[in-house]
C-alpha cells in the first residue's frame, strides 16, 4: 500500500532523508506524493525545509500542487472543492481511481507520515491516516501540522460573507490550539443533530436539552479560542510588519459580546437558555440563530482608519499578508512551530520593496513557505535561501523529482 493507505503506489526510499529534530521550530513538508489529483497522475516530490518557489505558465499545475498541500489540514482545501471535483479528469478508464495525497511532515515531535484522500468505497467522504493508522476524522490533521494559505480568490475575503472570514481565522487558531478543529467538528455535529431532531417534530425534550448542552460547551470553547488568538495577533499587528500595514482586529457576535461581560460558565448557561427558547424558530429557519457559526472577524487598517471592507483591493491584499505573517511571527516568537504557508501568486501585485520585505520576513521566520508565480525574477531576492522548481503541464523539473504529466483536461 502507499503511504496514504488508499491506493497502490510505488514509493522510492529517499536517498537523503530530511532531518527531523525533536524540537523543530517549524512545520515542513519534506516528501509529497500525489495520485490521480487534478492534473497529476502520479507525483513524487522531495524537498528540504526551506521555502519552495514554484514557477511556470498559468495552467501548468502550480495551484493544484498547493491545493494538494492544503488537504493536509481539515476542510475542503484552498479551493473549498467537492471531493469528486479534485479527482483527475480525462484519465483513461484503466487509470481511474480515488485521488490521494501523502506527505512526510517534520515538526516539533519529529517526522509524521500523513495520508488523505477520497474514500475508495465512493461517496463524499475524506479519509485520513496518520503513520499508517486510520484517524477518527479530519480534525486529527490539525494536531499534526498547521497550514495557512493565501490565494487570489481570497482578495475579496473582507467583502464576502462572514463564513469565509471565520474559516480563515480558524485556520490561524489551529496553529495556536490544535484541539480547536475537534471542538468545531463536535459543535457542528451537535448542530446538525439538533436540526434533524427539530425537523422531525422536536422529539424528546430531554434529548434536545442534552444536545444543546453539548452545543453550548463547545460553542464557548470555540469562541474563547478565537478570542485568545485574536488577542495574541493584536500585539503584533498593532505595529505592522515592515512595510505591511498595522491592523486592528475585533470579533463580532452575540457570544463574543457575552464573553466580554460574564464568565464562560454563565455564557454556557445563557446559550443553553437561548437555544431552548429558539427551538420553534430554528425548526423553521434551520440551523441555530445563536452560536459561533454566527460570529464575524472585523479587520481595520490603522493608517487610514478604514474598515478592511472599505479599503482598496491592494490595501486588502496587504492586510491579509500582515495577518498571515503576524500569525507565523507569533509562533516563532513563542518557540512554537511556524505553520506551512501556501502563498499562491502572492508576489504578482507587490512592488519590488514589498516583495523583498516579504521574502526577508519568510526567510527570517525559518519556516517553509510554498510560493507560486509566473516570473522567476520575482523571487530572486531569496537567493540560496529557497529551492526552485518549474511546473509545466503537470510535470515538475527539479532535484529528486519524478512526475508523470497528465494529458487530459487540467
């Protein structure tokens, strides 16, 4: 079986395995194996913990590679895609099969092998293996590696609905609190169960009481973790990072307001009472009118005094970079593991000074970032501090790489 445990793959033993010290200050992917993933039929890639620069023409498969790395974290990856849409398209029938991503990740505890992909039995379920053993769910990934990304599609993060901002914040929180993903998952399961019971007519009141008690406990824990992360980030963002703007952060929501005024145990009691009172409303509307799934992250630009949503597209991009760099810098300052950063076309709209500042900051962090772009000249400031790969038509050229290009639709 492959390192994913999902479908057969022949994996060559690395000739020069990357070191995995016990107290590594950053997460890094040192081996990546893809099968039937987007434009890649099979890919085996070995890199070291330095930043990785991927260049090539648009449509060559650079973002697909970053997307594969993003599946090392819980959720739908950087595109938020359905599992079936990730599978390789245009493949011959004898090569059809579920997609799979396998990786060796080094971090504070040494090296760990992670495998994930579409359930071979079919359906929209993603399976996860950690060191060859089945994991209980995707939340287990957040306990092994932290991954944060920026993509061109996120340029509208501050103008779109609050759900995208909550997901972005929660990815940052995972790095500070690996148990955050499990608490979110537990809350969402209870939320779905309550909605199912309410749709069925309400069922046993005692059963609903028990579900709402579970929801309240996880809701307060999720919200408290978000507040803790935001408080930490404020300290770094208030001064800005090099030429990237200083920013303000606030959490807006009913539970957020309650936590500011009363102890957590009282917030739990108030949420339980609110959920009980709103059963009839929620039975019709679906979901729940109160909970961490209703909160929002509000970001402000210190220099111009505007909310992020009122800033220009360029200013919003700078604010997003500030947020990601602040998160990584906090991990480095606290002796934690700097997340793997996936930065898709991040340099495309930066001037020379901002590109140089970004490269210097990423190098100083000592973590692994994967950056894509069409122009290799945009990354020359890295010098020997990075490793460089060229991507074209699903094939990658570089040291110790074996890739089979895909000839179907990318």
